C-alpha cells in the first residue's frame, strides 16, 4: 500500500526562515493529490521532504507503514519528475529510461520489457533511438515520465512538470498524466502554481500559503466552499470579485451596502450576518454569478446594480466584462455574444444565492 503521511512536518532554513510549518496530511493509496499555491508557499519543499531531497526540521514522514525520515531517497521506492526534465543529453531515449534500472543491476530482459511497456503507455515507441535534442518539449516530458514509470514506484512525485511547455501542450500533457494515473492506479503527488492544473487533475487539492496549509478538499468543494478569502481568490479563473462594504438592516431585512449600491442578502444567509450589522465586511462573488439584466427574466430589483463596462475580452464561447461600480472594479463572465456598449451604464444582476461573505479582519469565511 502506498499511503503517504506527514505528521507535524516543518522545515526551517538558516536565519530562522520557515519554509513550511506543522504540515499534517494523509494521502490515501492510489490517490492523486495536488499541492497548489503561489511561489514561495512551501509546496515544492514539502514534495522534496517526501522524496528525501530535503531533511525536515521536525515531524515525521511515512510512506506506506514505514517511517522514512532516515531512509535515503533511492530506498524510498518513489520516482520524481522534475520541471527541467533532467535527461542525459548524450543518451538515447531508451538509455535515459533504462539508466536507473541498469544502476540497480536489473536483468537486461526485464529492463527491455519495462522500457517497451512504458514507451507504449506514453506513445513514444518510435522515439526510443533519438537523443533528447531531437525531441519537442512535450516529448521530453514524456521521456521523463517514462523514466519514472519503469521504476514501478509506490509513489510518483511531480514538481511543476508542465511549466516549460506551451499552453496547448500543457493541456494535452495534463490529460495524459491524468490518464496515466487511472491506468497505473498508483499514488501521485503533484506540485503546481497553476490552479487550473490543480482543479482539472487532483482528486484532492492542498492549497498552501506562507508555508501553511489553508484548505484540503476536492476541487468542487474548494470552489464552492472556500474556508477563507485567500482560497476563494486563488481558486477560480477569473478570480473571485471582492467588494468592501457594510452589513445593514432595513425594514427587517439584511442588506450589503457598498456605498454606491446595495443588494439584499437571502434569508438563508441573514442569520450568520446578524453579528456584522453596521460593521464593515468583505463581499465575494464569482464572475459567472453576475448577469446582464437584459438577459435575465424577472430579475429582482433589490439584487440589481448599475456599473460601467470599461473593457470586453472576447473568449469565443464567452466574454469577460471588466466593470466599474464607481467604487470597485468587477469582472463578469457572460455569453460570447452578450456584449454591452463600452463606457455606458448597464444594469447587472447578482445571484445572491452564490455569494460569499468574509470577516474583514481575519479573512475567514462567514458564509
């Protein structure tokens, strides 16, 4: 079994610089877990500690049932794929994939069988005699993955493996790695700064910031129920809109008042906000939950605001509208043909059942 467990793992560098603090995480056998966060959040350091390439300052790392704190990387039964591919330029694809097995003195017949099987899985059978310089970026990444596959490890570790590829190739390789996971049924841990990669690939996502885990959840729960403002803003493209305003009570109803506009809070959310009446608060709404009133039948007036559309970004099947309320900027995602007139007032409708409220001081999600 290839569970991976981190128990209170921390890492400090000289000068009392903490890369990660008190990481507790259990990764199940055959699970695909993605670490995501901005540069410097500690995700790669965590991966390197699992691999044995960095030593934890404190805490324990388990692979399967074995405590591996003092086990060297070569004996942890893991395989790592790096961002830089790290292929030997003077060796053929075949020899690059076989090199690790030759070092471990596997029989030639088994080496040949493993390399052929991995090449078939990755669709690179016709590249085995080429040198790395004769390959495209995507092909080199497949070779790097193939070199990991032939090891038949308990755990695969991926450290931003698609960062050097162009946008189209990243999408293709994303799919290939996910298919590979389904085929091999092996535990995979993947590090990326790209939240789109995280959302499309992970069974669970670990969101990190400043060396701490912010939230661990499946992609949909992470998107719909972020625990704080950081997660809400980091997950999703375009990012969630945030507006500062005040909770007020009028005629027995709860409203969010931005200054230039106010919208009525739905009854299901009102109770959670009663402690914030007459206090400043952060309001969050995703781009797809803002609509042009022209395309909404029977839009409630209390959820309608006025804004000026300053920029339109056509994306084909959809368009992004960059809006100005007079105090704040908003982004709306609408149908590709729903294009308002630039620099003219338009009426917008908020889907108030989809909004989020955050404590202004702690950034914790209220509801």
